[in-house]
């Protein structure tokens, strides 16, 4: 949750041509159970914030940085999302649909299901959750990824969360923990106590990852990251001064509406 007392109305920096040609994926297939009763009849991605659906806000967010080649995965009330995009004429973007018909594949399985689109471009691609609203400068994050050249770069902040990713002194992913249950999973043991950060649901990923992922079917991409982190660099990108709102519950819509007009 963002501290309402310390942030201002979001402003994004950068030019629209900054990430021209880069491809992106928006995860919009989830059931959105925390956002009931809205999700009893609608997909979470179409939940409105000040009258504008989350999906639209994030398409426009990507467009702000020059990204117009986008794939959206769908499952829960999939036809509503397809109809919405048709009505909006894809916002003048080139939008593809990755329909998870049989079952919800979660983030890892969903990513693999869309590999035909994301791996067609040899450049790193962007992935984000439809229910995350932020003013993170995606251009700067992408440039950081290109300079560091890890397999994946994950946007993280030091906000309170029940589940955290663990990073060593050089911000390399080394583990994961559930603060409520005490569960800890380590990819490797760093020299010093690792630092916990909350994942912001935004990734920059090298398409080479599709040759490395061992999991299949329905799985979380975090499982793959922890699997790969022992031998490959998975980097954390800190943006704790930015606004980040996880619009997962009805009350978080009220929070988001304070910042996103």
C-alpha cells in the first residue's frame, strides 16, 4: 500500500518513442477473488478507477513509453475483455489475445503460452499485472536492464507485504519468504542477510528465458525465477519513491483514485 501522506499526484517522465518496438504482456486472466463482488460478473482488468478500467490505464501507461505491440492474456470473463478492446479499436495499438481456455495458467504458464509473441522479437520484453497502477519510469528500468543484462529485472519496493522477494547486496534475487507462515525458499545463500522487498508486478525479461524454464503447465513465474537464480542473474530494480497501488481489493480502488485521475 502506498503511504497517502507522502506521495503526490503521479507524473511520468520520458518520451513516447523511448521503448518503440519493445513488446509487452499484460496479465489480465486472473479471477480477482479479492475484488468481489465486482468480479462475480466482470474481469478484474475492467474494474474502473475514476471511470477508466485498469486495463485501459495500463495500455496507456505502456503507450506513454512508446510500446504499442502488446499481448493480453484472458480467462475470467474473457469475452468482456475482447469486446472492450474491439470497442476501443485496440487504442490504435497492435494488441494480441492469449486466451487460456482450459484453465488459468498463472503467471509462469501464462508467459509460456504467450511465448510465440514475446520471443518473436529478440529484444527484452515488458510484463506487468493489469491490477497494478504506478508512475514507475519504465524507460529508466528498461535502460537499467539493458546495461546490467540479467535474465530478468523485477521492479521492487520496500513497502509492507506478506510475501517478499529476497535480494543480496548487489540486488540479485536469492530467495522468497512468506511473512505470515514463516516459509522461506532460497536459490542460494548470500554472504550477508538478504534484504526483503515487495514485488511490484512489473518485469523486464530477456526472451532467452524461454529456453531455460523447466516448469510446464500451470505455475508461477516466481518458481522459475527461484529455479534460475542459482545459476543466472535475476536483478531487482528498486523504485520505492514511486507510487505503486495494487488494486486487488475494493478499498484499494479508493486509494488508487486519489492518485490516478
